[in-house]
């Protein structure tokens, strides 16, 4: 079944799956190569060229999972990503409600200003961020990275949630107020369940952009809160690097993303349109 | 708290004070006559006063940059051009 | 019709404070730096608009800007049509949908420097599948030496990384088209092209604007992936604005010129995003142009 008139392309219909399949194969090839490399020994990677590991080994993964300087990177990343997602959603929910339900002084300009922060290149902010968080003594803490990532995640969360909230009829709000619900009670008991998919999608996006960002996270951390991606760059620049361990570390960063996508797969199409279709 | 890393100077402080005053006066103006006089100008989309102020400021930034790159460092003339540009924006856009 | 209520400001206040903390304070600082020279230890000397003039006249900035524009243009020209094509051919029901969505979204959730690492390894002539195969097939391919090869590698990497975003956006536009539209087209005997041109494309217009906007912004501020893969080389051939900026600010610690360049960079982004945003909101407003203005 595809987006075609069944009668028109009855004879071509059987071939349409080729396009997505070829595209997915293209997407999977580099990942396949990374996966295979992570199962090879460094010696095999450098000496022979083979499509699959001759001597299958899990040593690379064991190296990472038994060395705290490696695996603490994953824990650090997870901590600030979760913190960022919680903070972003907590502040974005009321704001999105305000944007979707009311007009107020300067609302459109405020909305645009929020979006410009999503569009500002992180490179511009790197240096002042370092100074700012130093002044507050927050360098090398998880909360610093979480707050810095709010710069682009909060506007995005407001944008997505506003889209979802606008599709909930206003009559629901009015009926609830007539029934004597106070605003906080209405918001938590009635409204939030109604836009649960939207919250899920917004959380997904916050997770995604915080998880994949490197430049700011690397600048604001030294050792205690250093994310896994920054630990990897350090290894890349070191001489005589171990390709197998690098590949295994990369593979381990792909897994959380894959899990998250799997959980939101049913809402993903709507979420990518930011609730605006 | 130590703020010396922000490296304030009088000219930049003045610059931000002017921007802040502009925004505040827009709020006051909006308070006195709400609605923002929406209309369709020569750019063929609806603008309010806030939009016109934004177009003015953004355009002024580029006028100043162009002046700096093409003419010279004396930006007072560029500011004069910006003032004319701003008036035109508020009349026609 | 939304009602006017200035108390809504209280709901927006937390966002405002949070984003102001992480956006306005740094931005003010950048402006302050851009008019001064610094020798470390927070000692600053007023230099006026010297840095702006220097940046505007420097060959290095022009070249980086041109490279960035060229890169954005190339990847938009490839990713948008490719994304539309894949979205059109995607299955609409059944188990295939989930499989496609999950697999296609996968590159989007890989940390950007891992994306860089994956392609750095994948394209290497000695141990990478792509580089090795190309060399075996007789191509003279080496992305660390040859400018064209480096560009091709970066473009393919970006296509690999981000086309899925376009696909998912277009797909979400397509699934919202009611089946009745297709039936009507069938009754009228519309051709495949006509269906695309008059039913599917208009319905995708809004998501396409979002796709173009996001792809332009993100490709214009691309940093991590080319930094990991080519490090800006060979020579300066893949040094984009962000790479140049970070090099200047952190590598050489030239705060003044870096700040001036940041501001010019930011202004360009601001003007483009404003144009896109205006186009987008006008599109939203157009169908309901009869709405009244409340006060």
C-alpha cells in the first residue's frame, strides 16, 4: 500500500518498495560497518579487510563497560539529558498553553524571539557560556549543560506543544472552568492527559537534541560531567587509537536513541510535523 | 557576584539602554492604543508596529555593516541613513 | 478566536527567565567583546568597530561564508527532492510503516560527533567500506587529500544524516490527506503527476517549509560533523563558519574578532529565519484572512 492510485499504477505498484528499501540500505551500511568493527580486534581491523569479523570478540565492549572513565561518560550524558528534558517540559507546558489560548502584549514577537534561539548557532554562544557558568561556579556540573541545552530545547518544546494544544478545542477549557476546576487542577487532571502524545513527542525532541549535541556540552565540562561523545573525541585525537573500542563506544551511543525511537514510533510522524499538519 | 567578565563599556551600555527604552516605549504605546495598527504595506503582508520596529532595527544593522564594509568607519552618516530608512518603514511597510 | 489576557504573561515568565539567562546575557557579552581587545585576565581595551571592519574585509570570512552558502544550497537541492521521493514511495499501512520509521529515524538520534566518526571510518581508504571499495573499483578517492572528495564525503554524510527528517516531515503531511481526495482524482482520471502536483504537493507545502527552514538553519551552523571528519581540511577547503569561529574563539583566543564574526553570522541567520517565519505564519493566516482584529 502506498500513496498512489491503485488503479493507475497497478502494474508498477509492486516495484515501489524499492525506493525505501534502497534508501534504508544506504542508511544502514555505515552503521553495519561500525557494528562489525566493534566486534573485531584492532589488529584485524588494521591488517585485513573483511565484511564480517573473522575472530569474533566482545573485548571492545568489555573494555568500555569495565573502565569507569569510559562508562561514566554514558551516565553523565544520561543525567544531563534527563535533567534537560524535565526542565524544558516543565517550563514549556504553561508557556505553550498561554501561546495557544491567549493573545497578550507582544506575544508574536516573543514567540519569534524564542524561535531565533533555536536558530542561533551554538558556536556563537560557546565562549560567553563558559564565562557565564564560570561566574556562577557551575562549570563541570550536569545542571550547567542541562540549562545551556535549554537554549534550543525550550523554544522547540514550546513550538511543538503549542501545535498540539491548539488542536484541543477551547470548549473543553471553558466547560472545566464552569464546572469549578481551578487552573492548576484543570491543567494537571484534564488538559495534560489530553495532550499526552504531544508531551511524549516534545520529550523525544528534547532528548534527541540534548543527546546529540557536543560543542556546548564539551565546553562546559571538564571531568566530572563529561559526556560520552566528548570522551570519544579525546580518544580520536590520541595517537595509536584503538578503532575497535572507538566503534564499540559509538555503537553504544546509538542504542539509547534506537530505544527511544522504538517507544515513540507511533507518534513520530505527527511529531516531526510539530503537530502542525 | 563578579561581572567583570561581561566587559561592559559605556557605548555598549548606551546601545542596550536605547534598545531597552525602545521596547519599553513600544509597550507603553501598546498600552495607550492597543492593537498595534495592523495593516498590509508594500511588503504585502500584515505588519504591526512591533514588526515595523523589528524591520527597522534589523535593516539598520545591515545598513551599518554595509557602510562599514563599503564606505568607512564614520557611522554617523550611516545612522542618518537608518533614521530615514526607519521613517520610510513606519510609513510604507 | 483567542481572547486578550495579559495575565498569560505569568505563564510565559519561567520560559522567559530561563531563556533570557542562557541567551540574552551571553548575547550582551558577545556585543561587549566585539568592540574591545583582550589580552586575557579580563583586561579589555576599547577598539571601537575595528573588528567588524576587519571581519567584513577579511578574505577568510568571505570564503567561509561562501563555503557555508554553497554547502547549504547543495544539501537542500539533494535532500528535499530525495526526501519527497522516499516519502511518496513509503508504505502507508501495515508492519512496514513502523520498520521504515524506526530505521529511518535512527541516524537522527546518533550524537553528531559519532556521525562524524562513523563516516570518518566508513570513508577511509584503508579500513573503511566505502573508501576501500571505491579504491578497489579504480577511483582515486581520498577525502583527507583531495578537496572534491572531502566535499563529496561531507555532502553524502549530511544526506545520510538528515534526509530522514525531510522524509518524516513529508510523510506526516501525506498521511493527513483524506482518501476521498484520491478517489475524486481517480474519477476525474487525473495522471500520477497531476495527483502529485495538485493534491500531494499543496498538502505538503507547510511541512516542506518547516523542512527547508530546519535544514537551512542546521546546515548553516554545521560544526561537529565536518570538524570530526575533515577537521576543516584539506587546507581550508571545508572550514565552515562555525569551525572558523570556534577556532578563533577557543583555539587562538581572539575574543574580539570572534565576537564580531559571531554577531555578523547571527544577523545573517536572523534575517533568513525572519523571512522564513513570516512566510510560514502568513501561510497559516491566509486561509482565514477574514478574521477580525480584536483589541
